[in-house]
């Protein structure tokens, strides 16, 4: 086994990559980076019937976007068939594998017999007496030697099983491709993988794998079994079938890759402190498999939004402007860069993801129709009569028309309006905000008005005045 830490992510190209798979890749990458080791990507494309066109490139693109880059070429199991065939013949030669040319109907008879006898299906109890000599194109089955096993998992701790869970299983299929159970062990040994980090669905098969490691005469790597990522109800494993999003959808929605990495790293792991926002460099420095929790981690999309917002707020305005390039509303196409930067600086504190930008900023670029329903639906404004509303709008217009529309002067004018009208900010400022933005919420009012400018702000107040009847 290599003294250099070598980890791998080994997905099958059977669909898009979602957060559960990416978290596994991330943890393996963090272990390798922390130890100045190597992280490998291996595409396990031996199940051709389930392969989905475009999946392999999607996996590569997803990891690249997140910065989880492999340190060597991308390996494909379909390019390594000679190696599996060689290892298969070695097992046949050592008496640890046999050709299994039984028909599907005969295999069903075995299963039915086990069910009738009310015992587990163990193919080792139904080995053929005189199997034919194996050659490529015939199914090859491992000949197990059942025994007790005890091993240490870097996450789950001390584990053990009895011989009853060790069984004969298929190594090579009739199509000439190896099964996962065989190929991943051959590959991990050939690639000198030191840590096998994977999801808990493989945990029950570890005793069978240990038996095969012994038969092949190869060293067992460190196992680290990751509990499932659970749905946001905390009761069911997050899956594609239940709405888990394609990882690249987060890119489309304007999530930052560093924020998603931060979120995924803290799904079931913490550094023992209250810290939640981490840079990637901090994660590499602090990550430790021993602090991965043994129970499932709940995927909370609201926490992801909060975390992404925190990362957005840490960006400089220059960097945020670059990231926001493809997210502006179409009405912003003709706006100059200086104006867009002022708008972006205003909404940066409120952004949770960049795809919100059109909703939060459209009113800065186009005069929306005055909608008096926004007033009548407001909890406090709806209590005012039409004449009271008109008077407040007129007083606001008159006060603001004398402003130089600097933010400081606007703040003074607005505070003076509060004294003059005797109204609360929740009433007066809400009315002005609705009139000038056609939105129930916006950034700080004086800053918003300063960016909108004098002419546009007064025009919109007049437009609302004409609609309040």
C-alpha cells in the first residue's frame, strides 16, 4: 500500500450527480488534500444497460465547477478490461472462482428453494459439482470462504460480522464486464488507494469484500463509511427520485461553488466549534474523518440559502459584479456599469443566490405600473383612508423634490417627514417604498431613492397618487 494518501471518487454514469454523491467526493478530496496526497476520479462504467448518455461529462463538469479536481487522469473501468480478466484467471487458478453457466430459470429455482426453507439465499450452498472451465463471455462467480470478520471503520468505529453474511457472488458477467464488487477492489489495489470513502449502502457488503481481498492477496485500505444525506424532513434518504437537484442546477441558480462546498462539508461534520462559514482552505486544514457523525445528515435548503448569502456578502463588489454578469433582468441590458454596480451594492446584503437578482432589482431599471393593491394589502397602510394616503404621498413628494438626492440628505428629509406627519416609519416609509419601487420590501429606503434618482422617484410617487382612489 502506498505511503502517500490516495483517495478516489468512483461514480457510475447512470444519471446526474446530486449532493449525496458530491459530498462523498468532497470528503475524499479533503482527506487527500490535507495529507498532500492524491485524489482520483474513476468512472465505473461496467453496467452498460444503466448508463445514461452525457452522465460521465456531467460528473466531470460538476466536480470541476466545485473545484474538486482529480490529480491524475480520469480513469474509466471500460478501458481496464484486460486487468479484470487477468485477475479473474488468477482467482480461477487459485480455486477461488468458478464458472457459473446456470440459466436464469435455474438461479430462480435456487432462490425459491431458499425462500421455501425460510433461510437466506446463499449461493455458496448451491455450488455446481462440475463447473465448466471458465473463459471470457461466461459468468464467473467468487468461491467464498466464510469466516468471522472484525474491522475498524474510520467513521463507524469497530464493526464485526459472522460467517453467515459471506457468500459467493458474481465477479465477471457474460458481457465480459466485471461487476462493481470485483472491479472496485482490483482498481483500488492497482491505483494504490489508501482510503475507501463511500456511502453506507455498501456497508453490508464489506465482509464479502474482505473475503475477496484475502483471495486476491491484497492489502485492505482504510474504510470510511458515510451515513446518508437525508431529505429535509430528516426521515428519508435524499435521492434523485425524491427531488434531489442536479448539482449544476445550483450553478444555474447562482449559488457560489465555495458556498456549496462549505455546506456539503458541514453535512454531518463539524470541527468541534460553533463555526459554520468556512473557506475551502479552512476545510482542508480542519477536516477529520473522526468527526463525521454516524447518523444521517439532514439536507436543509434554507440553511444552504443562508450560507450562500453569507458567502455572497464576503465578496468584493468587483467580484460580485463578475459573478452576477449572467443574472441581471433583461431590463438592465442598456444600463451602464456604474449604475448596475450601485444597484448591486445595495442588494448584496439581501441576496441569497444570484438568480434572485431580477426579482430584487427590476424596479431599478424599469417603471412598473403603479399598483394600489400593494397598499390595500399592507397590514398597516390599509387602515388609512384614501385622503390620508394622498396627503402622505403629496407631503412626501414635496419634501423629496427639494432634496439633492444624496443619501445623507434623503435621510434628513425622511426623518423630517416623520416629525411633520407624526407617522411611524413602518407606515410612512412603507408607503414611499411601495410608491417608488412597486415592491413590499427593498434595501434601505434612502439608499434606494439615491440610486433611483430624483426624477424617477418623483415620477413614481405621482403615478401612485393618480392611482389611489
